[in-house]
C-alpha cells in the first residue's frame, strides 16, 4: 500500500487472499472485520453472546406484514418479511449447532412452539437458504489511524437483534464522505480529525441498544431466576409504558446523524 497526494480515496481490494497494490491519498476500509488490529494502533472491544441465530430463507408467505419478535422459554424467535412470497425467519440456537442439525421439519416445528398462538399463521415450505450465525458485539477504536479510515463492519459489529448494522455503516459513510469533501473543497482537515470521535459516539449508542434488545429477548443459559424475572418485568414495563415504547422506536428507527 503506497500513500501519495493523489486527489482520490483508495479502495482496498482483496481477491483470493492476495492484497492488491493501491496508490492513494487515503484508504477507507468498510468490510474487512478486524483486519488491522495487529499492524496499527487500533484497539477493539468485543463481547460474545452464548448463543447464535439459526436463520432460513423460504419461498413462503410471511407470518405477518410486521416484524414479530418472540421471547419464549425455549428461546428467541424472529419472523420477518422479504416480500409477499418470501420470508426470513430465525430462532435462537446453541453456538455449537450447525445447519445439518436442523432439517426444515425440525426448524418449522420449533418455530411453531415458540410462536404459540401466532403459529396458526405459519406457512411451511422448503428453505432456499440456511445458516447459523454467532452473535457478537465489536468496536474498533479509533476509527482513524493516520490516513487509514475504518467504517462499517471493519469498525464495528452489532448483534442483529437491533437491526443497526446497515444503519451504522450508512452513517459512517455519510460522516467520512463529508470529511473528504471538506478536505478537498476547502483544504481543511477538521472533518477528518473529528471523524472517529463523531462516528464512535453514534456507534456506542447503537451498540448499547443492540445489547439491550438482545438481553431483553433471548434466553441466557447462565441466567438465574432473579435474572429471568427482571427480564419479564422489563418486557411488561415496555408493553404498558408509552415513554418506553417511544424510546425503543427512536433507537430502532435510528438516531440522527
């Protein structure tokens, strides 16, 4: 990688495990998870959750036109709509589970158990995609080192419960693109110098919300009876408090940037 005063931002490309050579004024990395931890002064904070999500994509009509989040004694579940004829569905699973452990018949049966009365709306069918994803939180800091800028998955990972991954990546790109535009239009490095602090302030708010949603809706194997009752109380408070619902909606839609 060679830095030079060229009037553009370089794209770091990786193909078949080989790094391409680039000549540019700045490098912005968006999708290389934890790629620079050993070669820069960029540090990270990581939290690993004790479960994963088993997800399928199926050519079936959605359970509901709205998202369904489920907190159940057997584990979390999520039903989402991709189109009027295609559904994306998830259930909480063990970290050591794999897709071979979950044939379609077992998945549908387990989902019905977790949806209780809403199970009557489930239309079953063959999955066209199936995967197991571990849940983790990750934040790299700072998000700038000299002429290297991090954004998106290169800088942070959130558990998908809060639906904040793409939202955060978009806000990073918005902030860093503003900073580059300011630099080339006015010769000011102010935006570049404050990019990391500005982006991380929003990242940590999204990390907090995603952690809270994950804690609220999943079964944690180490939870005591006290922990379970506190979780139940939190759900009941959310169901009856307009203020709590407004705070959830504000964070779920995405904080301003």
